[in-house]
C-alpha cells in the first residue's frame, strides 16, 4: 500500500510514504542467533536463547472495558496486525448488578450474574467489530482449567481464532476506593484467606470457586505459559494517592489486579524456554485530569468501539435476556475523557541507545523483568542480542548515559515483591560498566524518595539523568506528590540524600539533556505547561523550577543537545492533534519560537525522538514513522516501518532503534 500526504506548517513541509511491511535493508530486526554476551560482575551472564516467536500479545485488566478505555487504540492496532491477541479479565465486573443508565437504575432489578454477562456480551461485540467489522461475528465459548485449580471461560472468535477472551470471573471490589475486604485488595493484603467467584449467566464454567492469593498468581502465570506472549499490556500498579485525603487516584481493582499480574510475570520469568516478554503499563482514571493525546480521527474510532460495548443502539442481536452491553457506560460512552487519550505509565524514554568510545552502539530495554542489551560493532556490523543481565524485577522504561570516561551506565526502577502486606515497593537502581567496553557491575539500589507504599503506592516516575564533567550523575524523579526530586552522586562515588527540587502538578517522566558546553537541563510537564531546571555553568546546581511559557503538551517529552551546540532542543506534542512541536533552550527559558510540524498523515501519540538529522515517532497506525529533518530547505519525507513497537523510539546520528512487540530490536539506518 502506498500513501502520500503533504505536511505543511511552521518551517517544515514533507511527504509521507507508507509501507505495509518492514523494509529491507533499511529496517531490520536484530537476530538472537549471533549474540555477543554483555558481561556482568553480578554473576554469570550467558546469552538467553528463547525460541524464535512471532508477535503475541496478552492484555490483563481488572474489568471488562478497562482495555477499551485505557489501552485502545493499541488494542485495535494489534487486531489489525494479524498477530495473536488474548485479553484476560480478572474480575466479573459485576458491580451492583444493575445494567441500566442512571435515569433507569431505580426501576431496574439488580442481578450480578446477568450484569456480568451483559458486559461480556459488550466486549465480545466490540472485539468482533474491531477484528471483522461485524459486532455479531460469532464466538466459541468453552471452559478451561486454570493453574490455580479452578475453571475459567475462554472465548475464541470463529472468524479469527487468534483473537481470544479469557474470563476468570473473580469477585470485584464493588467500590472504587471504599473499604472492601472481599476484593483483590483485601486478598493481596491478607485480610481474607481466599476470594470467591461471580459467574456470569450463560458461562460454560459450571461451578463456583475460590482463590487464595497464591492461586491467583498461579492462575495468571499459567495463562501466560499457555498463550506465550512476547508482549504484555497491563494496568498501572502504582497510580498514587491524593495527598489531601489519602484516597487512591485509580480504582483499587486496577491497582491490585496489576500487582497480581506483576507477581505472575515474575513467576513466569523463571519458566525455561519461554519467549522474551516486554511489558507496558497504562494509566487509568488519572488520565481524566491530563491533556488529551489522540487526534480527532483516532479518538472517534475509539469512541465508536465504546458505543458498541455500551449497547448504545439497544438492538438485541446477542440473543440473551441479560442484555448485549453495558448500559452504565451508555450514559457516558466517552468516560471522563478516556476515549480521547491513551497514556503509558513510564516507558517513554528516548535515551536508551548509547555510543561507546570505539564507535559501537549499545541499546538497552527490559525483557522478562531483566535488562536486555544489544550491541552493534563499529564499522557497519549487524546488531547482536539480546543478552539478559542478571537481576530481575525491572520496570519498563530504562534510560542510559555515557560517562565522560567512556563507560556506560543504565538507570531504571525496580519493583520489589516481598512477602507480607508491606512487602511491595519500587526503587531506583543503576548498573555501570567497570571500564569502557568492559563488564557491567552489580545493580545498585539508590532507594526512593517515597516514605512507603501505603503513603503514595510507590508512585514514582522513570528516572532521568544528568552527568557532570567530572562523571558525577544526578538522578531525577517525579514523586507521588508530583514534585521533582533528585539524588546526586558525591565525589567519592557515594550518593547524597533524596531532596525535593520543587515544582507542582508534575506528571509523566522528567527528561534531561546536556548541551555542548556541558550544562545540564531538566524538563517536566504539568497539565498546563512545561517546567525547566538548568545549570548556569557546567557542574553547577540546577536552578528552577521556572515556568517556560510553553503551551500544554501531552506530557511525553524528549530533549537533546541543540544542533548548533549551544543549549538543548525540547520535543513535545500538541494535545488532541498528534502535531509535533519543538523549542530551543539556553537556560530555563526558550530562545526560539515554538516550531510546528503538523501531524496530518502521521499523527499518533507519545514522545518525539529528535536525533541529529532524524525524527522518529509513533504514528496513528502504531507503526514507527521516521523522517530526516534539520537540513536547510529540505522537505522531510515520513516513512512508516511496518511493525508495532513498545515504549518510545530512539533516534540518533546513525539511525532509529525501536523495540518491537516481538521483543526484538528493530533498526532503521540513517543512510537512505
């Protein structure tokens, strides 16, 4: 398929070229068969050779509709890709059992089994419509045993058997933040020994059951082993709390369903021979307060899917008395702005590829909860990897830096899953090469600025890092009170305490960059603008925060040294459009007008990676879009690489790297 579109605006005009499959040789995936080990002092580091597998996605959510509200358009993009997609619903979503719009609720009898069935009918219709164009495309419904000793329902789309829905039908909390011991929340914290089921009307599951905490983990891990994903979509396990009230910012089932999923992923990571698994977390209810990320066309398609789920037209074409969709949602199918947005919780760093002193390239990501490393030797050789370093529990969204002496350092966050109610926490960790081109040392914990999980649900961002000329690093983090915090390395190699750098209403992940003179810069988004911190001289203290005067962004930022070497260039997107924008900084204030690159023909959402002469973004299709830029008089030509990817791309002088949903590194060289 070929599409050409003119992009006009600001100082840019360009063309879009679309290809339906990865191009050769400009786009290719690193092959694991010729891996070069990345040594580590943390223990033996042998290349992990999993069987080669095509892309397979598993989505795990708490309720029917969480995937449609918070993960689409990624869901529909996966369905269009033709690769296997399985959605797992942990709870029955029975709520109060009243399937009615608010105006009709008082006259409607409560029936939890029927309401659970109506929601299932709505999901089946929505997925059938996304996959085939017909919401009545039939399903095969069967009961399957679970590794937790009970039974689940599995539905398979007849027209496309690679599309499956799995219903665990565990009892839901029935309240967003209220005290409900008989819930995933209560089970996680040991307030109840086991949690019961809520079977839907018409389900092939023939008997009620209960699950202990370990049985829920075993059940999810067993489903991962059954469907063998290369990529898992899940909800945010640490959405934070409101400081004034202490109440959760998201539904308790979302949070604790995600934590059960984390525990299951950690258990599944120990299963030998499985395909490498990448993970993406999605923000839930908190998206209501933030700028919209989707362009009108994409948001309209997402709303249409929710209208199908909500049974908006009232036509009974599902053949059951329970109803063909969720009438509670019919009153407001757009949610609280949810159909106009999709937002990742971490995983937006565009600083995960580094050049070593010999001219080779190194790329880093997270697979199976471990640091995955690829290496491309200097002189045009092929990428090799992935090699998985020792140490598990890593969250998506690592960032990397090159130290002044040529060593590489990687920073990220790690989730610690210990026994007991207080055994959950998230901390910052780092690993550094012992010498340029040498082994990576053991992971070092830098702790967390949080007082405890109960206070803020371990809600910290992915880290950003600046490096001074003497090699000392400063790690920057958004905390659960939505402030910027920092921990600075000391001259003896140790680390000072976490301290608050200020800022209010900071959301998303902060980004950092160093200009050609060695001055460090840090940027963080609020719902209305961007805050900046900068060094007046190389190695000096970061001053700020300063409101930059920039307009609202979609929160995802990226920054790199400005092309002329003085200051840095910040890239971001215009809300509700997909349009690309940039501004140059020398100090805490912009020194250039905002440059516009309209998103017509490309659109999409997420970070803009602006390398030296290259741009890389996620397009409306979910494919990687790349274009040359920055040459006087040149018209950037956008090209789509035909694969879906996770996180954010990384554009550099040599090319663009992206981690596909197949768990492989995809590389588009700069040479055309």
